[in-house]
C-alpha cells in the first residue's frame, strides 16, 4: 500500500515533492535547527523526513 501511495504522489508531483530543495528559512520554524534525532519537530526536519519516506517507499 505504501508503494502505491508513494508512486502516485511521485506521478502527481514529480521530483518537486520527493526531491525538491527545502528552503533554508524552514530551519528557523519550530524547534531550533539541529539534526533530526535532536530536533525532529523543526519544519526543515519534518519536510526532510516526508521526502525521505516517499523516496524509500517508491518502486521502480
């Protein structure tokens, strides 16, 4: 089911969603910026984890 969802998201949005550049200003939203294991609720880290989840769930 995850692969179907990830593949569909990729088909709809292309590389903009799964591989797009995350803006630098997002590092200042939420917790102070730090690595994902220290500050997981920072907006930058949330966006990165969503991109990572989509990339890892896609099938070729």
